[in-house]
C-alpha cells in the first residue's frame, strides 16, 4: 500500500517548544479535497482521483513520522472528512462512508434513507453528541441542501434546502456552539449561521466567492478558503480579509492539532500546503 515516502518534518511541528519549521508541502496527490488531523497526529487526505469517475477515489494517511500511505480505496469522489471517536467519515458524491481503523469502510446512512436525492455531498461536521451534518452543493449553483444524519447512522432529515433562498450551494460547515452551524455557500460566497432547530439562516459575512472550507482557530478567528480564486481569508468585521493567495483551487482547509498550522489542499495542483496562522 505504501506509495511513496516523503521525508516530511512533521514531527517538528508537534514540538510546541521548538521554532518548528512548517511541514513540507505534500505533492503528487490526486485532486485532494479535504484534510484532517486526528488526535494521534495522523493526517488523512481525501483524494477525488478523476472527477466524476467512480471507484478511483481514496484516502491517504500521513503518520507521525511523515510516511504517506494509501489508507482506504474504492471511493467515488471523496470530499469532506470528519472524525467521531476512532471512525472517519467522508462525504463521497451521493453517499456518506464510515471508515474503520483498518481502512475498510461501509456506507453510513444508506442512500435510500435520504429524504431527497443527494447530488453533490461536500462537507461533513459532527456535533458533540455524534450527529453528522452534511452539505450538498447541488449543481454548484443552486439546488443545494444540508442534511442531518442522526447519531449512529439513524434517521436522515433535511435541515435546510432551497425553500430558503439563502441556500444555493452549501459547502463548508462548522459547528457554532451547540445550537448553530456556520455554512459558506460556494455560489454566493456568503457565510451564514444556520439554526439547528429551525434551519433559519443569518448572514455573517460575505466576499468569499467560491467558499469551501471553514476553520475556527483557538483564538476564535474564522478562516475560510475560496476554491474558485485560490485564496484563503480570515473573516474580519463581516468581510473577507486575505491571508494567502496563489493556489490553483484551495479546497477544504483544516487546522492541525497545534492550533495554529492550517492545512490547505490545493486540489488542482495536487498538493497539501501548510501555513502558520498569526
Ligand atoms: Ca473519482
Ligand atoms: Ca468542500
């Protein structure tokens, strides 16, 4: 399974006392969409493979020594990642998969159990009790929705859909306390707070164009990637303040366990970049 070994200096990034150099950029990935660092330090990366081609998607894993291996295979177009307990969950086109510790996986929340047809499942976030929220970006212009999969892969309900005019192509999701989600729309570039009880949306900020990933730092800053323009922003006073640009397609960003290193999958470049947040 080992496809290549990269001598990443990841370990140094875990040392809070050192002036650690950033981990080296990971290259040679196949359309990476999302990354996640588990509590044990391992990094998981979803790779779409060829877009729209089924069966060629995979999850790669970088261990604490910086060795990258293929962890799970046979997916369609895997995107957002979430971890609940020791299980990894991935939004895979029109289904959600639950991946076991050994890389085997099963469909979580059968497709037939969805109350409407999932089109472009994109991001995933778990709440404290184990419910999963999943964005569906629809046509990437409209028709999107946000689903809730009850804890344990139970009932799937629609939290919000296009009956709400703010819901066009929901992409990045992030918990916002126990009663709300933050959601960025890929079409409008607007960041909303979504009430988990009612699905009602409240605009928080705009200017994120092809909004993709959402991260909250330990200091409470909200960081947002813009896939269409290859930029990463911080939300400041309701608007987008540029942090970094020059990516080909900055997809679903994630924070490392150190609380300050941002992982940026550059989908079209096939890379995972690391930047230090101030
Ligand atoms: Ca694919
Ligand atoms: Ca995404």
